[in-house]
């Protein structure tokens, strides 16, 4: 059977347990050299009936899931791979409700699966944006609850936390997000920030952008400090036109996509989890098809599957609660393959 191209083909393809296993094995060890995730030894024997290996180095067994975001999950690889396909290819993301329905698991199990996958979606490019040939846009936005429509009690609670009259009602319950876009790479990086303040923005830009680069921002006075280290130019939004190359339209486009998926798909995102949703949106944006880089859905899938190793996210880490509540809960057939 040919490698899947569309979602329905992917579902049919991964429904075959052996095929899903072979594909996952190939993605994890493309050169065919199966190495133990614990000790690195390549000496092992494969137990076909149980789809696992016995390591001759550390004398322990391992599966294709060990040492990946799938470790300890009772879900079969067919479900996992379908979930990975959906989250990296659905433009606005996929809610745990939709995913649960699509693969036959409970919503809370699907929610945990999606968070584990987001862990693999994290951007790990350490290099800096900018440089002599590129331009970098920097901008910030607010995400989350709308103060105007908020219940009075919640408003009062937030007012106590955020400080009275600090930012006014329109920012109430909102979380600040800062983003940077490298125009040459056509890549975005963004993160939740505690405040839109000079020191916070400056340190994010210094960390992520090569000194001396062209940096475009809006008139926010917090950006004043950039002149020292960067070729800083300012967009005058009030003038209502784009001053040649000096604009932040690329990032504004990204904020639109982010807000659309947060509003449409992920109706109520806790500020605590917002970083994970940013990772997800950034992954899809940075790996979108462009003229120079015509990525397909299956390319994006293979790329994300190659990133699942070496990462873990436990339920306890995710929620600060005990793992048992959700970890073993499956709503599937209860007969998931022991991959
Ligand atoms: Zn070993």
C-alpha cells in the first residue's frame, strides 16, 4: 500500500497495526539499525509476537514507543499516528473533542494525547534570526478572555490578581504574547510574556536576533532600547499605510491564524497551557508549504514523527496533578495493541 497522502488514507493506512508499527519503526530508525533507547546498544533480538525488542546490552525490553512522547500510553500506534497527522495538518488545529470522536477515545484522553504531541512540536532551532540579508518583525498581542463579557465575580477575582486599574478592562484576563518573524527564513518564534515591558521585550529580542539586524516594530515605547543593538525602524500605525518594507504585517497575519484557531477550535485555553498552543501554531506555520518549499501533509507528518523521540510529558507535569487519574483511561475498545 502506498504511503498516505490524505487524512482518510492515513486513517486506513495506520489502522493496520503491523503497517503502523513498520512505519513508526522506519521513522524512528530510518537506517534500520534499531538502537536501545536506554543504553544505545544495537545488539538486540526482536520478539515478533509482542512487537518488542530484547536488548542484549542492558537486558531489558523496549518497544518502539519507549523514549518517545508515546511511552506508557495505552493507546495503539494507529490512534497515535492518526492524531499526529491531524494536529500537524489541520490548519486551525483539532480539538480534543474532534480527535476523540475521530479515533474513538474519550475527550480527556484525547486532550492528553494532543498535549503530548505538542511537546514534540516545540521549536528547537537554537540559531538566531536576522543577519545582514534578512529583516525581523517583532510584535506583541493579547490572547484570551474578553473583559467586557466576563462575569462580575471573575472580573473581581482577576482584578485582585492583576492589580486594580492596572491595565484596564479590555486587557482583563488576557495573556500577552510576543512574537518575532524572520522574513528571509519565513519563520516565526513566539512565547508568553508576563508583561509588555522594555526589559522583557529587549531580552527576548537579544536572545533570538543577531545584533545589528534590521528589526521592525510598532511605536510601543518599550522598543526604544533597541536602537543601541539593532537597526531599529518603527511602523506608524496611525498613518495607515505601509512604509515600504517597514511593517509588521507578517506577524499580524500570524496573530490572525493563532486567534482563529484559539477561538474556533480551542474555545477555552487556560493561560497556563497557552505556550503549548503557541508551539503548535508555530510548528504548522514554520512548516507550511511555500513556493520555495512545497511541503505536503505527509512531509509534515514524517517531520513531526521524527521529533517524537527523546521527549516525555507526563500527566503530572502537564497539570501539576497525579498521573493516575487519566493515564490509564482509554475509551477505545480496551484492546489496544501493546506496542
Ligand atoms: Zn539497552
